[in-house]
């Protein structure tokens, strides 16, 4: 009996010790790291992670100072804590990112350079703190930008080719055949419960925060600063489920936040959608787009909400893009409460012809955009919106509600159906407020446009059918309100409009044979 009691006490003591260690801190300095960047700390950091992992998990701690390191591979139940005053500077020696690991590059599954932070099939991993991580990406950028076709093949390209003989190629395989793919900064693969919080990230070699095939991802209060540089996107969760991005500040050399799900045949083979994403309370100051979906969306993108964000100085605001050959569906998207300032191109883009392609029969290669809704957006932009569908697959069921934009040019809509604009105010310097071509089932309700040029109609429709225009009440003098052209224009309905300040309420070109049906009480002088 006494022996049994002693054995139980020993077991309880061991379990208590292990639990205490599992909750413990593992200071990288105690494992040989130098916080004056005088020595590469890769091995010391690995040893600290291994020690934490051995007892079930723990926090690998970086106190204030500067650390020089190669790639860091996380394991389950390990937190990387980068304290205020600590800076992790990643080596720009390409050899430090060997051996190559399973990765994904622009939607194509490959074996390539190790990401700077990497995890594979891990759970409960975190990178947190108030410190800085710097990817020193310039050498990577220079290699790509200075690359010339026909130059001698590097040893890294030879290694890449030997490891990727059987990969599925996208429609345009140029990057894959070149064989030098820069690593993402942070890329967990097939992981669950991922947290990235508080840190400042700068100078990424390639995409910055790039979870792939992960579930339950949270990116919170992260600052990302990449200078003008190639493809240094901010946050790119690809083929993930249940993603929350909040309170981040992003200024980068490409898109600020992008949502992706694989590219062309490789993406369709994996067939893992990006779904259940919430993006909120973020600011974007520089980048090609504020929040972008695609163009790699072959595995589908659905159930996305974007709200309470400020875009100031990006090329575009919200951009959804694809092309023939991608396949995949983008659907169930809601964008609400957005302020846009100094947008150099469009506030909103839905472009299904992002790459020039030839018309082809509808198949698995044909993408689709549908059920996309925008509300409560204000801004000063170059163009209000650009919607460009495919002849064989029009954009479908898109609504704009309570939009107020000052723009050089207005809405341009083509190859679309079931488009609605409710309480949209747009003032233009050139052209109409709304220009539509090959659009059906178009509802325009309560449009306000007080500054359309004298030589332009407020609404200019070509080959448009099933229009319902109502609640228009121009508050200033207008020459032409509605211009109709194209032999396919038909089924035009007007209701409850007041055109007292309009010289020509409706102008029909001679090829338009359709009659205008007044539903209720329009005043046309």
C-alpha cells in the first residue's frame, strides 16, 4: 500500500512538473541566441521550440534586442512571443531557406524555399507581441526584377525543378518554369487555430501573412509595412475556413488584403474554398487594392464580410477579379461601412476579364460572380465602379445601397444581370453617372447625380433590357437624364420620377424600337 501511495505521489509530481513546463517560457537567449544580431540564431530558436514542444507546448520568448535568424518552423501548442523592443531580422542568404518544403505559390502547390515562419499540420500556434519582424526582402526582389530569360540557371532553380517534376501547372506556367519562387513571410499550411497578433512586419520577400488550407485563423492588431516592391501583399488567407482579420494597419507594394483559393487546374484539383471570412476595423494606406478577391479563386470564395475599414491612397478599394480558365465561384459577399480617399482607380471592381482570353463554352473553367452586396460606402475616387462580366457568364445579383462617391467617372457595367442601385449618389467630371452595356434586370432607385457634365446623360444604356428606373428627382438642371441605344434595348419602365429640371428626360437612338412604359406619375414637363 505504501509503495502504491509513493508511486501515485511521484506520478502526480511528474504530471504537475510537465504541466508547469507546458505553460512555461523558453527564453531563446538561454538556448544560445544572441540579441545583438552577432550570430545566426536559427539553431537556438529551433532548440527552444523543440524544448517547448517536448513537454506539450509553451511560449518561446524573445526579450528586447536584435536577432538574426533563418526560417522558424513552429510546432503545435507553441507561441512565439516577440516582446516590445525585440526585432527578428531574417537572413537574406537564399541557402538558409533550404531544404525546400511543401508550400503554395500564387495558388499552385509546390515544393520551394521555406517560408520565414512556417508550420505544417500544426495546431494552436501563435506569433504575438509588440516587437518587429523584418524579412529583408530587397535581395529577393532584386533577383526577380533583374531576372532575364536565358540567363544561367541557378542552383536553386535546379533544385526546384528536381522537386517539382510532377506538379500541376496553371494556364500560364511561366513562373513555375522559371523555378525561382520567393518565400512568403508567414505561411502555416494545413493548420488549426492560428493566431498572429500585435507584431509589426516589414520588408517581406513575397506575400506577408499567407495561411494556406487552415482553419480558425485570427490576425489582429498587426502592422504591415512593405515599401514599393513586387507582390508583397499584406494578408492573404488562401483556401482557409473561419478567418477573422481585425484592427490591422497595412501599407504594402501590392494588395493589402486578398482572399484566394487556388489557381486554374491546381486550384480546382485541391477544391478547397475560402469561406467564412470576417475583415473589420482595418486601415490601408498604400497598395494595389484595399481588399481583393482573386484572381486565384478556382476553389471558390464564399461567405465573406468586409466592414468598418478605411482605404486611403490605394489604387482600388474593393476588387474582385478573375478570368476564363480559373473556374470557381465568388458568392455571398457583403461589404459595408467603408470610407475611401485618394483612390487612384476604381472604388469597386468586379472584373471577370482580368486577363485577356477568348470566348469559350461554359465548363469547369468558367468562373462566376454572384450574390455580392455593397452598402454604406463614401469616397473620393477616380472611377466609381467597374463591372465587367463574361458574355457566357454575366455577373449576377449585385446590389449597391447608400453609396456616396465623388468620381472622375461613374459606374461602368457590362455583361451583367440582376443589378440594383438604391440611394446611390455619384457626381462625375466626365461621362454619365451610370453607363451599362449588355445588362438585363437593372433596377435604379433614388439615384442622385448633381454634377454630370452637360454633354452626358445621367444614365446611358446600350442593349439593356428590363430596366426599372424610379424615384429620380434631379435637384439641378440636367440636359438628358436617360439615353437609350442599341437594338436589343427593351422593356424600359419608369415610375415616380420627377423630371421638372430635365430638358430631355429620355433620349432614344433610332435603332431603339422599344416603347417606354410609365408605371406611375412621372412628371416629364
